């Protein structure tokens, strides 16, 4: 299913930091209600912050007050033909993996979320909510957040920004060594009252330049075949490590396809997938033209060599200043990667596990050397007609 990245208005409402807020986000998108209003309402019902999620019963109680109707799911993967048109709030569960579940908003069979759960076939639709007036015709939410905010919404946003500014000022006073003990106690007391009144936490008042203010996503890129080729994995590692170091990747299978997942800051992930696809097609087409294939034998050896020959850009330069800058960049990269992993676990309930891989047989050194030469120059005009290693029926890639 198609995905449109949407955080439900969380960042626009001044909230920052990592959060497992899929329920708040899905309801805000589908109903057209402001994120902070949904956040506050769910917090009042559950009597706790909805930052890291709420019980399904809490979400159901809130949606019932809005007049939304719950329908049982088909316990199958998320697909357009299993949902009505118009705005729909979908509850997903992954019974085989004991996941806590996920909520997403689907409008006219298009997913509005920070990642695409339809690419993960571990999730099944357990229930969904619709507005009673939906009759099957296409209809957007009554107060779509994609439209311009009216004067009342803008005023509310300004008031919310004032609250955040006040909280940050109090936090600065409480942590200032020049403040007296009485000033610190008063600042902490006022902070606690404001946080409770507006159902916020300290993570929501982090300054805007903090790494937690980044917009993350997790997107899949399918490749051919049930099993990923070694050079495809090497290419993913190359694109992530050399070109887009703030992103990370992993792979899995869905049916007869292999999916390469890239996660991290949204803009970096979008560009990373675009480059990965372009290089993937270039290398596979070159191997196919010269050796008749790219999955095994000489064709796979050529593709591996091509990836190994691609230019590397991260080299150390002379001078203390450049070394210090490199250290700062490295520290920043590690911080973003750590935040990405925490977001992936919190939002998608996915933990990354490192595993080794076995070597591939039928390696052709000549083809690998040719591929490395072409990769270093990005020159695909190599001579064709090279003798290929035979494909044994007992060999699997």
C-alpha cells in the first residue's frame, strides 16, 4: 500500500523526543483533531501519559465518544481490499511475534504514518474504526490537518509554545548553579504543576536542536528473489556507511521477495533508497549483459567486485582541526544511529540482531577483478562474452 509520511502534527505541536505514540497519531490524522488535544484526552482517560502508547480499551473509549464505530478485522495482512474507503483507524497485531501491536490511519486506501506497516507481513488487522457517515465514497477527514490552520488553531499553537517556553525557562533556573536553593525548589514545583496540567513530560521540553527532534522513518525496498545476494547486502552497507551515514539497514523476507529496510532520519532514508535502487539496477544490468546473470557464478562475482570497487569517501585528513571535526561528526552520527534504533524498537517493535553469513561457492576471480575495475570508475563499457562459470542445479545462492 502507498505511504504518505505523517507524524499527526506532533512536531508542529511542539512535542519533541522519541515516542511510541501511534495511537495518538492515528486518531489525530483520521479525525482531523489536533495532536495535542488527542494527546491530552487519552492522558485523561488513561490517567497517565500516552507518550509510549495506551491500551486498546482507552483508544476505543475515546473513539466511541467521537461517534466512531468499531468493526472486527479479518486477521489477515493489511491490504486495500479489506478496508472501506474514507478515513479508517486500523489496529494491527503480530500474534506470532508477541508484539504489542500498532495503530495507523488509512485514508482512501493510503497509509498515513511514519512507516509502512503493510510491508511487514507479521502484522494482521485485528480491528478497525470508521465514522458512521462513511458510505464507501471517498471522503477526507472533516478538519484535515493538511489544510491551513484557522485563526483559533493558530492561537492555540501560540499558547502552547508559550507553555513550552515557560517550562524551558523554569528548567534552566532549576539547573543553574547560580540559583538559590529556594529558587530551584520553586522552579521545580512550578514545572511539575505545568507538566501535570498539560500532560507533558520532561522529554517534551527538549530544545529544538536536540537529536531527538529528528523525524524518523522505516521504509522497505524490495529486490528480486527469496534470498538476498551477498553483493546486494554489500551495496546496502556501502550506501549507508559511505553516502548516508545517519541511516541504518536490515533485511528480511516477505513471501517470495526479499525486503531491504532502511531506517533513520526521513530525508536521508528517502535519498538512500533512491540511490540504492539506482546502483542496484546499474550493477545487475551490467552483470546480466556481460555474464548472463547476477545471482550466482561469474555474474555474482562481477557484481561483488563492482561493489568492492565503488569509491570510498571517508578518509582521514591531516591536521588537528579536521580530526576534531571528524570526531564531532562521528559522535553526532553515533547519537543519531542510537536514537534511530531506539525509535525502531519503540515505534515499530523491531530489534536489530547481527548474524553472520556463509561464503558463496563458484567464485570467479577474473570476473570479480573486472567488476572492481568498473566499480572504481563507474564504467560499464566492459567487453562482453567472458566465459561464465557453469550453474550446477545443486547450488543455491
